[in-house]
């Protein structure tokens, strides 16, 4: 158990809909990262928040948005869903804002999104 | 553009054999991490290497960072069924603090 929690575990919805994925970081961690994992694209970095502020942006679509709240939990909002958005969505956390170099990230169990 | 290429994509070997998987790039990374991911779970960090030429050992796993910090290898000695999983390498870059993942090597150890 990494200490990172994600809800829901599974989500099935229809095209055009909007969903919200939730992540609670490990106790004491200030950074939250969102990743998308699909079979053909591997693990893709979407966005990072550090202590409530956006820190780094990756390949995140305009239909997707995220935020980190004062209690440090984060939500990833996916709207106008398309079939291709079906994937595993992972949240990771770390203490430092330096997500890439030198810093360990701890991953949650993921949310499996299926868009029908 | 896939900056980190992992090979092989799939590997299935018998228990007790040795194996090496690779992570290659044309880019220089400040650090490189290896993760193992099991079905239905998130990746778990195995090791971080930061110095060119660095070698780290974790029981039967040996990780090496290339001298030029563009590539890395993971060698498993006497593989066991518990080693089965998806092995991901990830490179960190100082200039933008992003971490880039390879697509992974899916390893299956046959008992």
C-alpha cells in the first residue's frame, strides 16, 4: 500500500459525459501528479500540482482539467468524453515539487475508465 | 515522439534463467527510475539512478545507468515467478521537472 488513494476504482460512462476522478496523496506529500495509461501509449504524464498550484503540464487535453484543494487532495475532471479516453488513470504523490529528477513518486491503485 | 525506448516489449522465460531488459534514449536524463507494475495496480518504484555509470543492486536485480546518462539496463538473476510484471523505466529532466515513461517490458516468468 503506497498510501495514495484513488476513487472510484472503476468508472463506466457514455460518450459526451463528464466524470471526476479523485486522489488523496500520502500524508505529508505536497505534490500530486496525474497520468493516463493506455495499451498503445504507455504511461503519459498529464499534469502536476504542488501545494495547490499547477507546477507542470504534460499531454493533457483541453477537455481535461485538474485542481488541488487546500487539504491537498486532487480531482481530475474529464469532459466531453470520447471512446479513446478509456484508460487507466493514475495519481502519484511526492513531497517535493521536483517530480522528475531525484524524487520518488508513489502511485495510487488507479481508476479504470471505460467510455461506451 | 517516444523519448524512452524499452526492449524487448515482451519476454517470457523459464524460472531460474537470467535476463536483461533495456531502456534507451537519445536524450540525456538527470535521473532514471525503474518501476514494476502488476496487473490492476499502480507502478511501484524499484530504484533511482542519478550518476553516469552507476550500478545499484536490489537482491537479484541489478540496475545500471549508462555513462552518458542516456540509457539504462535491468538485469535479473535466477528469475522467479514473482518477478512477473510490467517493468517501466522513467527519465527525469532537471530543466522541466517532468518525468517521461517508456512503454515498458512485459515480463513473464514460467514456473
